[in-house]
C-alpha cells in the first residue's frame, strides 16, 4: 500500500472515530456500510470514503448533528444520500441504497463490532454486497474492485441468499456468473 493510500485509510478511520460518538450521542441508529463494512469482515482497506447507513427519517438529523460537531455538510443532487466532510474525507449518509432500504430490520441484522476501539453496528455482509451489486449499471461497472472485495470475504458470504436477492438485475447476474466461474462463490 502506498503512502497516499495509507493516509486515505487513516483519514477514513479518523472520520469514523469522529462520527460514531456524535451519532450515538444524538441517539441516531446507523450502520457502517460500503467498503468499510467489508473491511470490518476482513476485506481490503478502503481508500475512498466512509459510508454510514441510516433510516430515511434520520438522515437530516444525522447530517445536522455532524455539522454541529464541526463536519462540513453538503446536499448532493442524488436523492438517496446526504454528505458530510471530516477534513478531506467524504462521509456519505446513505438512507436509500438500491435494493436495501435502511429500516429497523436492516439495522437489527447488522453485527456489533469493535473497530479501532469504537463499538458500532456493521451492515450485514449480504446487505452490503446486495447494495453494491444492485448499484452496478452501464455507468458504474467496476467489477474488478468488487472481485477484490468478495475474494477477501468469500467464506463468510451466503452466496445462495445473494443470488436470490440480486438475480433479477442483469449486471449482478453477470457478476455472479464471473465469481462462480472463477471459483470464488460456493
């Protein structure tokens, strides 16, 4: 890993360490999601951003609590997330990922983990991968990164559940064929 990637990951961890107590203090239920969640299950260190998954009714309150704690706030044009900034680290506050609406049930399915001395709930691995696979389309088709993620956590994935949840989406079906042919999926 290069110095820039190490700094990026360290920045993401610092953003996580800053955001979690703010959301806990505000009593906002959330999950660690995205590539950082896969890292919590043993995947590679992410270097892009921090994804926090929230119920739709909590997203604006979470962004306001983070802004009050010194994070920068941004309202993007996308209708499924809000953004906050911790220095130069983007924190996506995602409340409507494709295929996995964030509900009390999704939050309850998460697993309690201790990461960098912080206790928090991490999105269930099948929920993370479902949202990532259903986000694939002709404009975002980075299967190489997804292969890297699933290869690292393949023994923990319920592949049958993932097939059922994503089977109707052609890009996800293509990915599932690829991981099966490569011997990654069980």
